[in-house]
C-alpha cells in the first residue's frame, strides 16, 4: 500500500493512577529520523520507543511528544529535614539565651523556615510504566499510519492520472518520430533547389547519405522504448505493499534522463514541445514522490 510520510496520530492510556498522552507528527525525510520529547524520568525508555516506532514506520521524520500525569499523587513524597530543623531550634535557643527574648516555638513556626521539607518523586515501577506507555504509543502509531495511508491513497490516484498523461504524450512522440526523417528529407531537397539553378539534377545518392546521417543522429527509438519501460515499472511499483518512495524517485530520475535525450536528439519542434509537457508532468510527480514513504 502506497503510504504518505505526512500524518498525525494521538494515543492516550489511563489506569492505576497513571495517564500517558502521546502525540506523533510525521513529515517527509530522506531517511528515518525520530525526535522524542518525554519527561526526563523516562529517558531510559527512549530506545524502546524507537524500536516500536520502527515496526510501524519505515521512513520519515517523526516528532514524538509524550506527556505523563500521576493522577493519584502517590509519586510525591514529602519528608522533614530533621537535622536542619534541629539546627534551627538550636539557633533559636541561642537567641533566647543570649537576648532573653520570649521563646515561642511551635510546628507552624518551624514549617515556615526555609528548606525544612524535602519533596521527592518516588521511583516508578519501570515495567508498569512501559506497559502503559507502550499501549498509548501503539494507539498513536496506528492512528498515524491510518492517516498516512489515507493520504497515500490520494497520492496514488494523482500519480496514476499523471503517469497516464505522460504515457499519452510519449505515444504522440513515438507517432511523430518516423515523420521527422521524411520531413527533413523534403526540407533538404527544397533547400538545395532554392540555392541551385533550375535544370540541374539533384544528386539523390548524396541526399540519401545526408538523410541517413540525420536519421542516425536523431533516432530516439531506444529512448522511447526505455521510457515506456519505466512507465510500466512505475505503474507496477505504486501497487506494491512496501516503502517505495526512493524506488519511485529513482524511476523518475531515469525517465527525466531519457526524455532529456529525446529532446536533444529529435530536432523537431512538435517533439520538443511534447518533451516540455512531459518534463512538466514529471516534475509534478517528483514533488509528490518526495512525500511517499
């Protein structure tokens, strides 16, 4: 199935006080490029995430955004810094003894002092975290792949239409090609008559030699055959169930090479105009192919 490299997917999983929300965005790229943004406490899972993505995606730049919430708050642990509190109390006692001021220390007073509490995040169960994260990731990936496939179907329709147009244009080139030599022969005879005195016979043998040389130089039969072969290969490739973007790009390059040769060898205005139209359609296809996985 032809697949676009452009798409978006979202997945969310919630359970046991945990919530993972994952968003994926993909754009075209020559190779596979994965950029992951996730909470620092889960960086150890980055390689796992990459491996899962590679099971679903073959090519493209993938932006991964992972958000996590601990809904029951059990990942937070608050503890009192007893040694620090003791230092505060000792300092207050010293102030009381030195200056004979009223001593009025209670829990509220101590709680207002700087850094008396430590707020730490408990370590998560790694296996359980990965179970939830992976589920959300797979949901997002399936959503992304579905969108890429829908876009891919639209691309295929457009490519089929354009390759048919190119095929029709090349048929016209092929039909015109044999006439080019005959037209050259007639032009050559006319030119000779125009510059020679009337009554002088034209040397048909020399004309035949000149025409033969022209026919050899302007022969585009091989290029047309190869070009039509590339069309068949292109049509076959867009029906394959694999990552075919690079393959299609290569075929388009080869078609461009053949049509450029045809344009340079033909020496015919009609064929030259057809070549311009073919190259225009090939460029449109090339732009589309850049977005195929």
